[in-house]
């Protein structure tokens, strides 16, 4: 009891931390001028014959008269041409105005064409593309729309922190000493009523690994919060379905347990090494997603239920085979499903977080340093950053980073930031939207504590840290 009172004094605490221009159309009108030339020659006829001269003069007069008539006709034609030109002027002007209008329309179309197009396969009118192939080397679209405030979320500017659970090496739980185990806390999951936290301890090997059920309502100064345990199941990632069954990704095997961890309901082998698990309902069917660390794949299985047990897991979806290659070299970690059904996979080695729809379309990614686990808070994705020991956020639709980042106030919590053997990390994550989050301080450690019974020093191990907004 003294041990629990000491822990209460040390860790039941909290703190606030703060286009180019469009081408214009023009009509080129070609006019043809009518030139009529009248020419009357005075013809000199040789000889001195008067009659001939008179006849010649008469002929000349006739020619002159005819020339005058021709000149008059030419003038009339010129007048007609002028009238035609006058009539044509307003028509040409109207055509030019129409051309200007057409140019304006062209400019609008050009602007619309230049506007960024957001490819969101989750939109109601979007058609899935069955021929789409994932492209891990595709660059994010820098012209995508900026992030927006999509609703209530945890206030990262005003977080209050506390150590919620920790391993005391002096204590005994379930008849076993905690001097060397459990250690290496990784996976976390929360029961549907938020009373129980499931925590996976890796302990160096699958045979020694352990998953514990922690009662969050227990006052740890007077009683142990650990209410159930299962050995031999490595909780690298943990998920809980809508009826309370617990799914544990543990190296070579995916195991389904009852909520009390007392019975195995179903299990199946992983492709190579499964490190992530998530479960959801899609059109009423129970769907399980598993990420494989070594194979670099994401599996989708439709689970067959019989009462409260599971009888089969059928590979379906993700383009037809139930399996999608995400990132062969990514060292995939946890997988999560956002509120609108998109699947997210963390790739630690390539510093990426991938997102894809359940039919395999809409494949995209965000560049993130040392991502390890993710969960969702309103419009945001919260990310843990392993040995960087921080948490950040990105906007879940457009993948833009969202300030500020957060880190536990190590000194105030009396925790050693580098942890055991300099391997202290922030890994597993569970978020209660618009409230707070639990984060696993894997291989974490307290600062040295003096045992009042004998004066020796010891360190508490692998804390679960809680942070909440105001």
C-alpha cells in the first residue's frame, strides 16, 4: 500500500503546456475597291475633207457622250460601294464585340482549367477507378486546397499532462514479479465504454509478451488497476470491435480475444510480421485490416461471425484480392480507419503515412518524420513520432501539417525523456476526440526514486501518459 501511495504522490499530476492571357479572336475584312476609268480620245483623221472632219467630230461627240455615261455609272457604283461600307461597319463592330465576348468566355474557361482539382475518391460523386495503381513515389499535390477547421478538436495549445499508469518493479501482479517484466509497452486500445485500456508489452520475445487490461476507474493509491492478463500474445497493435472483442497484432499471428482476455476466439497467421490492426463495419460486415511490417502489405478480411465468436476471415476488397502492396521498404507499423472509412497505414522507415479507400482507390501519402502510430481527432490526424518523442497533427483530407506540435513535460512528470537504455519512445496512441489522448512511453522510465523502506533507488517503467485539453 505504501508503494501505491508513493506512486500517487509522484504521478497523479498534470500541467498546462502550452494563365496566361487568352488569345483574342478577330475578323479580318478584305474590301475590294471598284475603279471605273472613262477615256475619250480625240481622234485626228488625215485629209482635208470637211465632211469627213464633221463625221469624225460627230463620232468623237458620240464617244465623249458615251464616256460621260460611263463616268456617271462609275460614280453611281462608287456611291453604292460607300453605302455598302456604311452598312457593313456596324456589322463588323457587332462581330468584333461578339469576338470580345468569346474571348472573355475563353478566359473564364482557361481560369477554370487552371484551378486545382482535388482528387477525393471519398466524395459522393466520385467514381472509383478499378484500374488505379498505387504509386508510392508520387509527390503530394502542393496546389491542393489549404486545411480548414472541420470541427471540434483537442486544444494542443493548452494540454494538461499526467502519468496514468506505470510498471512498479517492486510490485507483484497476477502472482508474477514485475522486476524485469512487463516492459516495452507498445500497443494501446480503449474499450467502447472507455473504462478499460488494453496495453501490449513486448518483453523481448513473443513467448514472454503480455497484454493487460487496465481499469481506468481504479484509484491506484489503494488498488491495482490491472484486472486481466494474457501471456504469449505480443500486443504490437491492439483494436476493439463494436461488441468488445479484442484484436491483437503479434508478430506472426493475429489473435482475437474476448474482452476479458480470457479466451481466444480466432486466430490466423500473418503474411510475414503483422504490426498493425484495425477493425470496422462496412455495410454491416465486420472488416479487419492488418498491416505487415516485412511484406509491406495491407490486408483486408471480411470476418464471419457466429454469435460472439469469429469462424473465418476471408480476403476481399482492396481491388479484388484483399491485399495491397503499400510500401515494400516502409517497415509498416499501425493501421487506422478514419471516421469516413479511409484506411491509413504508417511507414516508419520511409517516413510516410499512406491513405487508401477500401476498394484500393484514392491511394496517397504524406511525408512525416518518424511516424509510428496514428489516431483521429475531429478534422485532424494525431501522430506519434517514436524516438523523436513528440506528437504532431496533419489535416486528414488535404494532409497539411497543423501547428503546434506537442511533447510531454518530462521534468514536471518526473520522467526521464530518454528512458531505459536511451530507447524511450512515444509509440502506441488512443485518442478520445475533442477530449484527450493516451500515449505509450515505450521503454520509458521515471527519474530515480528513493525507496523509503530501504533507501535504495529504483525507476518506474513504461508509463502510459494522458493529455487532455481544457
